[in-house]
């Protein structure tokens, strides 16, 4: 039979495709991958179970990456699926799982859906004018990587926009609990547009101190996107320094560093963001 | 009321989301935008009408771009929608239509779906490792633009993959018919992976003749993607010179010029393309 990877899209239970829904209904086991994104208010396990009329099993990173044989068990004789928020390839490729299925002779089929990678264009900026996507990670006192800066700089030197995916910490252990082998997990944390903007400006400041002209400044236009695809999505365009002070509300947030704009993009950005400056 | 832009996804009628389907059912008029992409065998107007149980009106470029007030008429009192293959923002932003709706005080809502921009990752290459997307246009004897070459070169210099969207000519008039004002349209034409690879190699040859080291060569690895999301989708990875000879079958085709690969990407590309070389 088939192992299906089914995209749930970005919003609520009804954002699954008709094909995806029909497939879920015929599967003997339905997993929900829930560690690379977050579910919206209308997308929690019980609401999905109610919508599908069947049990949904939570799949954490360990099950997907370390115990994939358990997840795939029986898929050679009955259909099994894993639901993924967005597109199955949006946030992560689930490569090891797909390759493992392939090794076991289980056909893999993908049912695509929207992900932030294409839905970001709802802010009015053209998908064609985006460069490489970057991930901005949460800093700690001792670990402050900034390698994504170079990618943003390379995009800006070509006039391109940069989609910044913001860090998510789900089911993380504190160093202390990790060392003591205690399976106690920290509450989930999601980086906000404000935190990302602050971090980006700190990097620019460091570059300046090192005698390098930074690729962006406090005045650079950015777009904050919160809860895209949800009923209460919020899109705000403002300068990076204004974004530091902006409350975009609940997660999930993404941030776009705007490159050169076509006049139509300016009009669209003004029309489709709550408060806009250009 | 609301003007809805509804993504149809890439495959057949069942790739619409449940939310999209419910929205179509409550709209007084349903348009189908059909000039920026093509419909698959299971996505023609009559099959959609059968699936939705209501009339679907074809919207050509002229209706969308020049007669948008006609399309939007009545949307202030009843829901109207336009269906778009892929994501509403994937192939084109429909910006003028959205801005016009905004001017008329008609709320615009978007129901996202998959587009080639994110679905391309089904070949095994990571979305994060793609640079700027380019469009490759069909050449004529007198018009052979190659500005996308610079974008591919810039992506390659950073080790990034390039998604090349291939030209579509739908409802085009011959110069003769255009000059005589005759509304006679040429049969639709779709650029193939083979044609795109050939054109890209011609550009490389010209660069070489001009004394410039081209950014790719006949040996460069590429991925041909045909009919992605359709039941008979085909993914082939091979060298550019091999792609020139490759028959990928019916449209729609896209081509990826591969940049630097992570070992996992190599494994995925091998596993998920019909014939692979790396």
C-alpha cells in the first residue's frame, strides 16, 4: 500500500484538500507531525479527530526520526499517513522517513498544500523577487550564530526580498534535565517578529563596529507576518526599528526583509498590511 | 460580501481545499483563471462544474486585467470567487484585480494552496537551498532575451538551486492577425524541459564565445519536473545535455538547475527521480 505525507495547509482543519481528507479516511493509522510548526486554534488533535472521525496519533521528532520503522509498520499492507502543517516539504523534508519507506519497499505519495514559502506573497510582495530563505535562530548568552546575515546581505545586494523563518523550540530539554536524563521538557517558545528584528539590528551594529557597512539598517523596510492563513492573520509593514516595538500577537511569526520594490508591490504592500510605511 | 481568490493546487479537482470547496458552493459567480497555467486532464471546466455542481465561467487575461469591474460586479452584496491553478499568488499576483476590489470597497480573501514554488521540493532538493526563481521565455528569431542567465549565475555562485518556470503561450495572436485586428488565436504552446535546456546551453556557448566562463555547462546536473501533482508526474535528474534529448511528455514542465547538494539531497534526488545521475 502507500505511505502518504499530507499537507494540512496553514489555517484550520478545512484547509486540508478534498483529496487529503479522502486519503485520511482510508488510512489505518493517521499521524500528526507537530514539532516543526504549530497548529492553529482550529487545528488541535481533538478538533482534527472530530473532523476526520478517527484517531490521530501525535508524532514527535523522536518517533519520526528515530523510530520510523514503528511509524511505517504495516504500511506495506495498509495505507498509513502522516499529516504535516503547511506542505510536507515546507518546513522540513522528512527525508530520513521517506528514504526509510523507500528502503522498506513502501511507496510514498505526497499530497501538497500551501506553506509559508508561497503564502508569504499574500503581503503583496512578488514571489519572484525573493532570494534564498533564511532561518533565524534564538540566541542564548553563549550561542549567538549570525550566518544568516550573509544570506540576507547577498539577497539585498541583488535587490531581493528575504523571507526569515523564525525559530521554534518545542519539546526542548534544559541542559540540566538533559544531563540528568530527565524527560522534562521546557514550555514551547516561538520567536516573535520583534525579537527577530532586534537580533538583526544587533548583528548590524556588530558589523558596523567591525568597520563593515551593514546590509540593512534601523530604517530598512520589513514586513511582519503573523498567523498567516488563520482567521486572525496580521500583516504589518514598517521599519526594522519600529518592528522591534511591534506586538504581532500570538505565534507563528515570519519576517520579510524587503529588497527593491516594484511600484505595484508598494501599492499591494500598502493595501494588504494593517499599517504601512514606504 | 467577499471576493475570494481560491487556489486549486496542482493536480485534479480534489486538490481544492475543503474550505475552498465550501466557498465555491456559496458564491453567486465562479470564475476560472486559465491563462497563467494549464489545467490537468481532471481539471477542465466541465469536470470542475460537475464536481462543484455549478457553472464555472472562464476568465481570460482580458477579463481579469481590462474588464475587472465586470468580474467584480455585485461582489459588494454577494460572494464572488476566482479559481486559480496552484496558489493565487504562485504564478501571478493578480495585483490589479485585488487593488481594484480594494478600491471598490470589496473585501478580498485568499484561500491558499500548493504551487510549483513549494511543490518543487518533491524532487528531493531542499526549498531552503533555492535562490531566486527565474522565468525562461520562448525565443523567436528576432527576440532572444537571456537576462535570466545572470540570475542563474548569481544563484550558482552561492551554491543555490534555481527553479526555472518555463514559458506558456496561451491565446496569443500572430503578428499578422494582431495587425489586421483579427481575433484569431494561435494554438497554445508550452516550453519543454528539452527546449529550456537547449536554450540555456546556447546562452552558455555565447558567453564562452564572448570570453566569459559560463555559470553552468553541458555536464551540469538539472532536474526536469513534468505535471507535478498530477497522477502521471515525472521527475528526471540528468545533465543539461542529456535533458536536451529527454522527452518529459505532456506539459507543464519546470526545470531546476542544481547548485551544491547536501548528501541527503543526493539520496533524495536519486530515490525520487526516475533516472538519476550524480
